[in-house]
C-alpha cells in the first residue's frame, strides 16, 4: 500500500482532485454572494396615493391617510421598473364594514410576486359614520379698528346668509362657529363689499374637515360717520320794537342730525336755534341759517324755517307777511288745560311730566270770528315727538300744535320736560 501511494501518478491524481474540490467550493460561494448582492436591492416609493372604496354617498370615513410609503425588495430591474412606472395600487376596501370603529389592513395590487413589500402604515384605525348635511348661518367678522376716525359700522350682511355643511355626524355636531372675515387697509370711510372664504370651527377654534357649499360668500359692510339726532330748541334773541309783542317763535322741523366725533356728539342734548326778533313788525316765517356746534363736522340740514307769531301792544295781531291786511272781524279765544300727547316713545319706556307737572298747556288762538265759532277744544292737538329717545332721565321736547288752517296761536309753554323711565 505504501508503495502504491508513493507512485507519482497517484500523487498527481490526488492533487488534481483536491484542486477541483477547492475550485468548486470557492466558485459556489462567489456565485451565492453575487446572487445575494443583486437580489437584495431595496427601495422606498414615497407618497403613493391611497385609494379607498366605500359608500361615499351616504358615509364618511375618518382616520385614513392620503398616501402611503411603499418599501420594496427584490431584483434591481423589477424594483426600478416599479418605481418609475408606479403602475400599482395601494387600497383600503371598506365596503363590507358596518358603521363604527375598525382596524383596517392596507393592501397592494399589481406588484410582482418576486418583490417583498412593506407598507407604512400597514394598518390604520378608521371610523365609519353617517354623512349628513346641515344648514348654518354665517357670522361676518370685521375689525372696526380699520375704520377712519369718527366712522362706525351701521350693518354687516352676508350673501347668501346661510351655507350647507356636509360631513360626518359627529363632526357636524361639534360645529360651534361658521364665520367669514373681511379686511381692508386702514382708514376705511365708506361702505364696501368683499368676497371671502367661509371657516367652519369647533369651540376651540379648530378648523373642521367638512364640505362647504358655497365655499365663498359676499360680505357687505355699511359704514357711516358717527351721528346723533337731537331735538331743535328755538330761542328768542333780542328785543322786539316797543309796540310789538312776540307771542310765539317755533319751527315745524323738530329734530336735526349731527355728524362728528362720538365724544362731541355725546355732549350735545339739544340743538339751540337763536332767532333775532329785533326787527320783527308782524307775524311771518323766516329761514334761519344753522351754525355747526364746535367739533361737529356737518348737519343734516343747513337751514330751517321758523314761524313767528306777533301782535301789537293793543292785543291785535299784525298781518302775516304772506297775507293781505287782516280785517277787523278777527277775535281771540283761549282754551285752557289742553293735554299734551306723547308720541313715538319706545314701548320699553314710560314717561311722566315734570314741567308742566300736569301735562296741560293753554292755547290762545286768533282768527276770524266765524272760524273760531265753529271750533272747539277737540279740534286742537298738542303733540310731543319722543321718537329717538334711547336713555332714561329728564328730556326736554318741543311742543307742536295740530290745528285747523286760517288761525294764529300762542302756547303757554313751548316746551315740556319729561322724566323717561324703563317700563
């Protein structure tokens, strides 16, 4: 046996066998290594849209992501082709699920079996709810600090005034505010309108995921300069000629509107009109130019008509400017204790006379005898217009007389003082 193993050809054959075995072993390891290197290619396909299947006419699903990241592993050519073509689907099929909470597995479709796939996320928690539609009133918002000085918002309106909101019932039930905001540059001094998007918010002012119809509305903002309506108080100024007695000075215009800063307007309760009677010789009407009080920017009218009733010292009334000479058959008649009627006071208030305390005024009328003989106290009405009164307290009002035409009159009181209280 030893002699056999010592022969040269035996050694050569043994060496050849060992060399072949070593070659096969090394080659196999290299092929395996190469095979593993090419087959383990990994790539991530990001933001793949998630397709969801459910009854979207009647149901709403919350909790689903809009997209999914897909990690694939496999042969490089297949991975690269899938990434470029993106001809596969990532889906969640909810059609067989009832309403309520569910854990749903996301699935893939049209991906080669030679690839290993991992999804992020792989499962999601969803809530399936009834879809409802409800109408909501839209509340407009506007920052009044953008207004020019001495201007204020009179009214804000929305067109359309209400919108339709569609979403999950739980979300609709959580709606606390439906708002639309408008804005412009500083110094706004005129009315405007603007289109703006509607916001639907919960009580913590978080924006809710709902469908809005329409998404935009038109907001109309009415802006005016600060104003205040006050009663006109006509006052006699100067001294009439010695032979003339001024019986009454009054205006049929009872109120005037003032415009300007709020502080200035708040300090004005009446608008005094002084009428100079120095040169008055007979009854008549004059136009009086009005002067703006300090700080007031404008008035609703620049002048008013003032009526003056005058008589001479003998008790006869001089002829009015607009009439011919008065004949001698004119007489005077007095009605005592005519009650003053208060009109226009808001129903939330009640009033009491302070001056005169009994609310009665005497009326002296002058006219043709045949006219006066046909009249009685029921033909005369003393009126106080209290419309525009907005506060409690004492207020002074001018008294107006409703009387038949063709007579002159004198009132024992041109003004009354009322105490206004909440009813």
